[in-house]
C-alpha cells in the first residue's frame, strides 16, 4: 500500500518540477529565484593564470496549483501525521514545486566581494530555466589551497533576490576524489523505495557513519603529498536537492567540492527510475571530468546499491592510467534478497573485469578507507 503511494508521489512529482511550459497549466506563480550549483574552474592551456570558469544554475519561479497540492497530500500520508516530518516536507516541496523561466540572461558580480566586476554570462536560460556556460577569468592563485571563485548574481528584473555561487579551482595535476552520494555518504536506503522516499522528502539528511572523517583524512593525506585534492559529489539526484545536499555536506563537515546533479523536468515521468537508474549518467560525467583534467588521477568511491561498480569499472577500463583506486561500500540491512546479488563476489568480478585487483576493493566500514594508503597509491582495504 505505502509503496504504491510512494510510486505515485514520485511519478506525480516529476510533473510539477521545473515545468518547461508554464502556459499549459493554471498556476499561481511566486517571485523568481535563482540557484547556482557549485562547479569547477580549469586552467586555460598555455596560460599560467587564466582560468576557464564554469557556471551552472536555474532561474525558476515557485508554483502552486492542484497538481502540487495533490503531490503534497500523497507525501503527507507517509508522515503518519508527525509534525516534524510535515515541516520537512513543506520545505522540500518548495524545492520541487517550480517552473523554469526561459530565454533570460544572468549577470553576476565576480568576485563576490566589494569592487567585483559585473559580467553578463553568455547565452540565456533554456525552457527549463537552466543556464550552463563558462567564461575565462585571469586569476593568480599563488598555489593557495582550497581556492574558490565566489560570485553572486546581480538583481536585475525579474530577479530581485541576490544569492551566491562558487567555482572550485582545480589544478591540472593532482588527485580528484569522485564520490557517490546516496548510501555512500548519505543514508538513503535505496533498496527500499518507500524508505528512499522518506529520506528524500520527510527525514533530516543523515550521514553514513565515519565517512566525513574518512574523506577529511583522505584530503589531509593528499594535501600533505602536494597532490592538490579536489572533491566531486556525483549523484543521480535532481538539482532541486542541491541546497539541501550542500547544507548536509557543511553540517557534517564533508570536504567542500563540486556537485554533479541531474535535471528533472516534464520529460522525466519515471521519477523512481530517475533517482535509482542506470550507470550512463555517471559514466558521462566522469568522462567529462577526465577530458577537462586528463592528467589528474582518480579515487572513485561508491556503494553496492546502484551501478557504481559498473560505472567505475567502465571508466577504469577506458582510462587505466588515471585510476588510483576504486572503493565500493557494501550496503546491507535494507533488503536481504536484493542485497544477495548486489554484494556477491561474482557481481564485482564482472564489473571490474580486466581491472587489476590492486585497483579496487570493497568495504563495510568507513574506517577501512585508509587515507595514508590511498594517498600513497596503495589501493587496499584498511
């Protein structure tokens, strides 16, 4: 019964999120808002202080109509009347109940500090309100660690609010930590669709035990070896969750980094599959990273509930010289029958076919991620 409600809720949710054509529905619209999703900047080839800065974000307006109310009612059923969960649901519904504003320009001040330059970004928003563009910026980093370019939008009608964003400067050489999110660093219980729904919309975001400390230790060890670590959080979750996920990462002290999230629009009618589907999206995003930073080596960390092993295996076979280590967290205790196949040795033998066993391992406890070993190039369970 509850699973059918969960399925209906997510399928309906896809219809009310980032709708590309506002005129097709009788909507009550709110004040336009802008969301920047943190990205990266890469050194322009042949230069020493000119950086190619990527911008990604969404210009949207909140909406309220019968479809939004229907989804809220279905999800509210799963709260069992708990006031704390209803309050969380009300907040998170606001992240999804919006329509895109197309054909708009976005102007930013960069850096965000006083005296920054106003720059109108190339291009305009698409039909879902998304903008994805880049500009070249001269910046002297002086080899400072953890340097970011902070910027903020210029309030130009129809946008009246001012929000900030950032791009992380990533050196051409070093180590990139590519991390999955759901059930790797954040408890999601992907193997239970109802539990996944609760963790997404009704419950506070909670970390997987020990993973924040493990990631900070990895960052510390890589920094000590002058390996210029960067962190990239790769998830099939929709961009609508960015603010919540970014706050989650700050609240639990995960290393700051780029967020790679998906678009959700009217075309994504199978929202459950959207959240937990196949590996193509992650493979494409990692390949883009390798193309942008061909000299960097990768530590890729994921879990057994989705297709992380298969995604990382495909990357390792096509880019063997870039792989430092792959670590897969074995998830149990949610659906024993499903987990039998997910954690079976035969599954990993197939996923990592042709890849040396010295390049991957599985783990059950964050303490088994030995930061010193990983930084030294020793890919093994601690």
